[in-house]
C-alpha cells in the first residue's frame, strides 16, 4: 500500500476548494474531492502565466485548468495543491522564473503548505507544471531537484523541451520527467520539432523519463481522460491504490 506522510501546518480556510470566481485564481488553493474534503494531497500543480491583478484571458484559462483538477480530485480521491507564485515579471504576470530550480521547488512546497497545510500527502507526489510552470518543472527535473520517494514523477506540459544537455549526473533517486503537449498547442510545436527535442532531452538524463502521446486540446491542462493516462504513466496502478482513499500509514513530516 502506498505510504502517506503528513503535511506541515499553515492552512487557510479560504484556500480550500475550487474557486467560484476568477479572482480566486490569485490565491493558493487546495482542490479537494467534494465527497472527501480531508483527502491526502496527490498532486502539486504549478500554474502558467497569469496577471497579478485582473481577470483577463490568462486568468480565465487558469480557472478552467483548475476546474479540470477538481474533476481529477473527485475521480482519484486525492487533493491537488495549487501554490501561486509571488514572483511577478516586468509585464505584470506571475511566473516561476528568476529562481534556481532548488529555490523554485522550495517556493512551490512552501506555498503548497499554505494551501493544504495539516493534511497528509501520498508518498510519491506528482509534480505537474503547465506553460510557465512546465518550464519550471522541466528545470527541476533536468537538475534532479525532485527526488524519489517524495516525488513519483515530474510532468511538463504546455512547454517546449530544453535544447541544452543536462549537466547533472543521473541518480537512481531522480524523479523521472514526463514531457507531454496538447495536439493543438502551436506554442510548443510550431515546426513539428517537439518530439525529437523531447526525446533528446530525456536521453540527456539517462533516459529517466518518457515522451508521452499528445492529449486532446490546445494550450491547456488536459481533460480527465488524458489526466488519467498521464497518471498511469507516472504512477502505474494509482487508481487502484487511491480510489477508495489511501490508508494513512505514516504521520512523519512532509517536504
């Protein structure tokens, strides 16, 4: 049975649950199964760009992405931690850039504690980044910052593969990298070069990862069916473990 370790304290009641309006996208959230609000955290999701203030198209895209994570939480009976970056670029967008990979993951985990503090997490979290978050998770994976057993896999979606060869020696405890894109996402594959570049990127980390089949959709988080496919790549058999609820076997500290 998959083990669970406990999240550190620091939750906010306002952060629990899926937002009812676009403005809630600006807050860290813990997206929980509606039938089991106390479920353990199974996914740490790093968002894409959106404005620090306002409710334009990027905010609407992020709101729609989180609605899909709500479906995921309901299906798998796990919570999805959604940290919100405090870094704002020169154009006024929240971004995970301007940090080292180590600093980025540390910030993500600190902000996730704020959203989902006090609840347990499954051993073997999925770290999933979309768009700007996908570039961040790519850097984290290529530098072997996310390690097993804390993380089962690191996912980059809505982001281009790196053309640079990883300079970090492969270790057995490096969490594998899964590279995936939407079929209609022109921002990641304008000349059809995503797959050769992604395969070369995975090869540069000792083949510790997979280039996944594209999902239906454009520049967005995939629908539930494709999220299930992605989860089976990252954690084979996770559905059978997590639904019904994962049994808490360890109350040690998280992250």
